[in-house]
């Protein structure tokens, strides 16, 4: 059975996502100059698809770096305990940093990353997320650029996974309930 058969509903089509990414890129093009030379910090793995499409519309000089963080989770709930599994290669002291994330849910992951990066004395830190679930927020996060606000539903595709799969889907959707039952059984 194809992974496409596991999708119950498409929330955002490939065309909608690409159109929104172009708009977000224009917002960045208006905010940053070559002289800023911002560092785009991609939070792996989820944000890698978003980042790679986003940067191809940017017209200012910038650099990229990557971080892997893990939250100890109990089931589908984020526990708030975050560890850095892969840190930046770049020294961000005095640099303009833009964090690029796939989704902000409770806010625990971003809150940890934000405070951690701030201890390194960057010139600025801003946050861009493709998806935002404000109704789930447990810690306030200053989101500077947000692609889509979504309700409290578990979504996947376009970088977002369920059990490490479905990241390659070009759209964002929700799974059929029987997929969870199948994999949790
Ligand atoms: P937070 O710490 O609760 O904000 O969780 C952020 C992380 O949880 C994201 O980076 C995702 O990896 C994961 N996550 C939260 N909601 C979803 C979802 O609907 N689909 C896939 N992953 C999600
Ligand atoms: Mg993530």
C-alpha cells in the first residue's frame, strides 16, 4: 500500500505551501541586507525541506547552519526537557541569527533553543516557523515569521514526520486514524 493511501486529508497543498514560502521569503528580503549576513539556523530534521525551498527565493547574502535537538517525550506530549544532539559549527557571537523551524507546538523546544543561543551573544535572534499551533502553547514564544496557523491536530509531510516517515510528502496533511492503530499495535 502506498504512503499516499495513509493520508486522510490534505491541509495545505504543494501550491499553497510554495506560494506561502515565496511570501515569507519576500518578508525576509525586506528585512535583511547583505551587510547583515544572517545565519539561518535550521532545526533538523523537520525544517530541512522548508529551509531548502525558502533559501532559493532569498536575495541577500546569508549562511546556513544546522542543529539537532531532542525532547524526551512521553507519548505525543513534549516533556519540556530538551537536549542538543548536534550543535552549530558557527560561532554566533555578534551575528544576526534566524531560527528556521517546521512547527511550534507547546513551545518547549524553541524556548530552550532560544535561551541557549542567547547565551552566545548574537546581535539578534529571530524565529521563523512554517507551522504554528498557538492553541497548544505552554511557553510564550516570540514568533517573528509564521507560515500557517493550524488547529490542534497532528500533521505531517513537507518535512514533518510520523515515526520518521512521510517527511517527503510535498503537501501537509493528517493521517487516517487506522495508521496509528496499525503502528501502535
Ligand atoms: P514543541 O516543543 O512542543 O513546540 O514541539 C516541537 C516539535 O514537536 C516540532 O519540532 C516537531 O518535531 C514536533 N511536532 C509537534 N507537532 C507536530 C505535528 O503535528 N506533526 C509532526 N511533528 C510535530
Ligand atoms: Mg522539529
